[in-house]
């Protein structure tokens, strides 16, 4: 074997080694979300079983999160951020290059980081599907509001979802002709929302000719509008009002370094992503959770400083009338210590900190310091 052949053989062996090493290494990218923060009463629902949601936990396909009185912050393994608000139910229905969340109840805010043209992020509520590629938006069980960027919204049709579930690789060509036409109409009704716009779904209707109820009755027939269960719902787009709370939610939605997320994910899936089904309940290493909490709290505090300086600092609050003007409702936060109360408006919850705008300035309260809240 001459020197050239030997050199080629060594390069080939090295390449094969790298390929085999890469195949054996756990693949965790885009395989779910890491819990950055969770309120104590939030639950993880996995394979029908409920458990207390934990910081640092890996949430994967088909997992659901049910929040109580507080929030849950999540970060995907490629950087997208989600805040699930109080009394909400969200299921992660797809992972990989296309991530899908199904909001069954409540509301959530998402800040999407697109790393490639192939990556997409979808959120559905009971009536709409919102598809995004790099934006910040809010979804409730009523509609979709865009805070930054653009969001494509189309009707959510249960008939198409059932067809998708029945096929391993669903596409319009493999659908029944009637369903394929339904899918085409749904795509054709898609609306693209920009920042400052919101959308809701209105039921499909049709007009019918209605005559006298019986032969013995006289009178002309008339045209009436009735619900059309087989029609495509209409998407109604409107300008959205500027809500300081929505802006505050977006500004305080922060993440951590990807390396922290990957370490946590790999620690819970030692066999790699293929072993996900059998390794759902691996313990979360305490030292990794501590790194996560420290990084999250640091980023949150920076965001809170910016929120106070650039947004809330420009809003003058002198009395209850000003609170109602900017926030619609006055809240009295009764503290455990001494029974004192702070009057103002809760602008956002960022981790375990409540941001309260009062006539005496912006206050930061630890959630555990608040006994209860009265609304005026």
C-alpha cells in the first residue's frame, strides 16, 4: 500500500468513526421543552398519570401541562419560549422541525426563535391554528393576538385532524377527495396577522329559503341565515388594543443558554431520544437544576429592570383612576406579614416575582408573600 492509499484509508476510517459516534450520541435537539419555572400547583399529565411539574423537567410529545393559580415558563431545545398562564391546559402534540402545542383552555404567550427555514411552530386553540416563524404572540381559547412579527392563522377543523391521525404520513394527496377539498378551503381562508392585529373564528353560516311551517299557513317564504356545520369558519381580523400587560409578559419571557437545556435533556434521556418512551421518569440532577435557576433568575431580573425603565416608567400612576385607565382594574394585594395591603395593578408574573404598578411606583413582590388578592 503506497502513502496515498494509506492516507486515504486513514481518512475513511476517521470518517466512519465520526459517523458511528454521531449515531450513538443522544440526539436531544428539538425533542421537547425544558421547564424554566413552574408554580407549585402546576401538574404534568403523562400517559394519563398526573404528577407535580418540576423545574428543569423535560416535557415531550403527548405530555400535557395543567396550571393552577400561577404560571409555567418553558423553553424549547432550539430556543423558543412559552409562558402558560394561570388556569390553562396545554398539550405538546408534535416535536422536531415542526413543533405543535394545543391550547385546550386558558392562554399562553410565545416568543419564537427560528433557527432555519425548515423549522415551524404551531399553536392551536379550539377554533384556530396559528403558524409562526419568528415572532411574539398571545393565544387564548378565544383567539390570537400578535405582539411582534407575523402569524398565519387558519381555521382548525376536527375532521382533518382525525384524518391526520389515521395516516402515518398525512398529506393532502392521501386524503379522501372530500377531505382534500376541505383542507384546500381551510388553507385558502388563511389570514396573515401583523403586530397590533388579533383574530377570532366565527362559525360558518349559510342562507336557506324558509317557507310557511305548515300547508295551512299562508304567507311568503323568507331567506334566513343558519349555522353550517359542514362549512369553513370565517376568520375575523381586527386591530388589537395596546395592552401593557401583554407587552410586559413578552418582555419578561426570558430563556437560558442552550447548553443548560441540552445538559438537562440528556440527563433525563440517557439512552437518547429513541429511549424517550421508557425513560420518562428519570430524576432531574439537582446540580443542573441549580444552574438553570441561577441563569433564569439573572435573565429575569435584567428583563424586570428594563421593563420598569423603558415601559412602566413612562406610565404615570397617581391614583385609582389612573390604575383603571391603564389596567382597567384595581387590585389589593394582602400580604402575610402584618396584614398590610398594596393597592395597584399586577402587570406581570415573572417566575416567582409579581410586578405591581402602584401610585407609589413599581413594586416587586415574591408570590409567597401574598396571602390573597381583592379586585375592585
